[in-house]
C-alpha cells in the first residue's frame, strides 16, 4: 500500500531485531489499549476469517522467526509487502525509526495476508486485499483516532471504500460479522482498479 509518512532510510544494515519487535508490538501487544485494537478485528469476508487471534498468531510467528522480516524493494506502488511460502516474510520499503499509526496499520494489513498463509488459505487476490484493507481500517477506528490518508487517487479510492464499509456496518465495534462478497463489492472494484493489483480471472 502507498504510505504518506516519510521514511527514514539507514541503509542495508538495519537492525532487524528492532523491526521484529516493533511488528510484534503491533500484532501481539501486552498493554490494554493496543490489545483492544487488535481484538476489535473480528469478521469474516466471503468465508475467510480475519481475527485478532489470527493476527496475534502472526505476531508470535514473527517473534519466533517463522516469518522473516526484510527491508528491500517493494515496487513502485507499495511501501510494504508479504511473501508466502517456505521463506515467508514481510518486506518493508524502508526502515522507520519512529513508527506511527500509519506504519502500524501497514503491519496490520500485511499481517492479514500472513494470517491466511499460516492457515494454508488462499483467498482470491481481491478478497485477500479487501480483508487486509478492512482489517487495517477496523484497527484504526477501534483506536478511536481519526485517520487522514494522503495517497494517489487509486489508493485513496480503496481507503474511501474500506472506510465507508466499516462505518456503515460498525465493523470496528460490532464483532463477529460475516460479510458477503456483495457487501464489499465497491471495495473490490476499487482494488481491481488500482494499478498495483492484478484482478483475479472471473470463474
Ligand atoms: Zn495487501
């Protein structure tokens, strides 16, 4: 996803253990406030479960080294990426010394992808992305904070659609909802219109 926050790049020898600890701190925190934000994530999209329990599991996998962390190229469109498979890992476009909620929401987004991978689930691309954008949006709203996103139009359309769905369904406050594909179709359309995502072929 596209980040509006400034990155601080310190070159190739980044302290990855710090980065790992920062990720774990987002996904599997001990303090009540960040825990409440993660636990607010609790919904199903098109049959795929997105939950705080799963995200804490991703945090544990990062802590234990079962999911790697790298800093490197993530392409022209996004500031972070998740790679599936035996060498599963997060990649960040740069290392941020002072993470803010924009950075943390990126971690939540990529962790939703990782949670499907750990569960051996392969949702279609647009459902995978819709779940990730809804997850990060729920996380933001559950923190009680206003979010302002400065992003190119195609990315802004995705955030707008995700925000609209979360607000309409009260998804950050009413847990356990099962969303049909038809309930997230505007979000899917915005994702498929973004140049960074290749739409799945229709069945
Ligand atoms: Zn994504």
